[in-house]
C-alpha cells in the first residue's frame, strides 16, 4: 500500500524557492520577475544555469574516482497555455554575453596569449561545429618547395578553445530534429560522453580530436506536445533522457502581463548582477588556477547519504507495485543523484563569494540540504512525467489527447463534440474510446438535453482526472 509520503512525492510540485540563497539567486529572480510573466520555476532554472555557466569547469568535487563538475542538462517543458518559455531560456544568453564582454575587457582576467573566455557555446547547428569549438589545438600540415624538393612541415595549430560552456536552445524541438539528421550522426553519443566531464578523444580516418576537461551544459525549452512528437519510446530507457532535469509547468499561476505592465531593465541592477557573476567566475578561476578542488564536509556527506538511502527505499517500495516502472525510475534517480552534488557545488561557490571565505573549499551540510530540496523537485517532476506524459506510442498519445480534451472541458463532453474536437477517423476514435471504457479511464452516460433528447456524455473517471 502506498504511504502518504510516497503519494506526496509524486503529487507535490511546488518549486523549492526557499532552497536558493538570498544573496544572489533570490534578488536575481525577483528582478527578472519584474520584467517577465514567465513562471517562477523557469526563472529559478534560468538563474541556476546562468550562475553555472560562470563557474564552468573551473571547480569540481572529487567523489571516488570521479571529478564531479557543475554542468547540467535542463529542459523547460511548458503546457500549451504557458508563455515565455523562450524568454526564460534567453536569460542565460543575455547574461552569458554580458559576462563575456566584462571578463574579456579586463587585462587582469585574460592573458594576452590566451583564448578569450567564453560562457556560451556557439549556435553551430552541427556536431562537427561543436567539436571544433571544444577541441584542443593540433598540428597543421603544409608543404614547401617543388618537385623532388617538396617537403611536408608540421606546425602547431592556433585556435581558440571553448571546452566549457552552455548550449542554449529556445526551441528544443529544433535541437532534437537537428541531432537526428544524418550529418549529425553521433551527436547523442557525444552528449552522453562529455556529460561526466572526462577527456574526450575521437579518431576518424582523417581527423584526430582531443577535448580536455569538457564541461558542456544544455538549457532548452519546449512545449510538451512538440517534445512528445520527437522523442521515441526507446529514449525513455536510455541514458540520454536520464541526464536531463525536467521542469514541467502545465499551467502558470502567474497573471499574464501586458506589454505596459512589464518593467524595463534597471541599469544599476544590471551592473550589480553582471559584477556578481564576474565575482563567481573569478572565485572559481582562482580555485582552478591554484588546483584547489572542493570536498564534501562531514555534514554534507551525512545529509547526502540519508537522502540516497531514502531514495533507495522509495524505489524499493515502488517495485512492489510495478517492478518495471521502478527499474526505469531507478535509472533516472541514479542520474539525478549526482546532480545533488552538482547543485550543491554551485551553491557552495556562491556561498564562498558572498561570505568572503578564503579557506579550504568545502561543500557545507546546509548547501547539500538545499541542493537535495532542489533535486527532490526534479525527482517528483520526472516521476510524474514518466507516469503521465512520456508516452510516445501512437495509442498512448491518442489516449492522452482525449484525457486532455476532457480535462479542458471540466471532465465531461458530449461524445459528438469530443469526436469533432479530436478530428480523427471514426474507426480510430471508436477503438481508443472503447479502450478507455475497458481501462476505466472514462465512462459513457446518458444526459437529457433541454429539447428532451438524450445525449451521450463521456466523463473522466477519478483515476484519470
């Protein structure tokens, strides 16, 4: 029997704004909230990804043989009535560019003979373009002389390297389309390979590329409908989707704002934010330059272990009801587990900046507790999506379409109106409708109209509502 706690883990979807500090994250989100009516959840995700971009691969936490870095893959999923998903994603672009301008403008930040500092991956649109941006310089071959005096000369290649940065996709569906094209074959495998931050080598017939210390983050947005249309059923069981944190907002609680209700940027606040992000970058750079990794404090280890044990017990209880679903959930929770350390590491860097702490870099128990609260939200979101939304087969999509239509009309519709609203072939509609009757998703009942005629009504059952 499912406990009350277990039920709450699935049903409670409130974003843990309390877990974000009041030195940087909350002022950041409060400021953004005055300029957009995007859901608060999206704004916190944007702030988190902006700060993460400033940190990049400059800090890590050693756990076993793995160097855990701060890179994250985050996808905003919006219902059809939720606006401003692209606005939230483009926040990272805006402040990433502003930070690049400020950091590269100062001689004290960037040595003359080094590549300019970057925080955003270019919109290359291809795997080759991404690898070209991230790879280390190799050698360039050229020929001198003619005829029998012709000789081949190898010289060091000169190129800018951006091995740490955030790839931003305001329309994630377009990104999915792109990586599934023939010329981008291997893109998905590359995204999986570099997620853990290990050095990446690729050898082809005419090419050898080496990416050192990669730290690729991905931040995108999509409607649920577009996402479901492009993801295959098999993707649910691969490490590709498991590496994403899903922020799903089916309907925003914020009032839609008109153009005149949206505030304008405040120059003073803009300067403060960019300078704060610069401070985060410099703190991370200093730790990198002096080779000081973070370590988990004893309190952080205790808090993390308790959360890990709780997750394992929860999955075990789920397995008693549905072993197949519990096995799939275990794969997603396993990926989310390491994200607790990634988010705690981001929080720890910000704590270090605003506290002025110059001691040994450490992740506190408080930072880990806050990170676990954040990841708890994504765990609940993931479980709910796996149960209710990530159904990619044709029949599953059709059932979901009828449920959504009925919910949008108070849970009940005349059969003829439902069929007109769905616009399927009569045969398909009858088959899916009958399957819903058999599964107990909806029922059919007679209802007398004012004219005295009876209408067939389709009503959602409590299990589907």
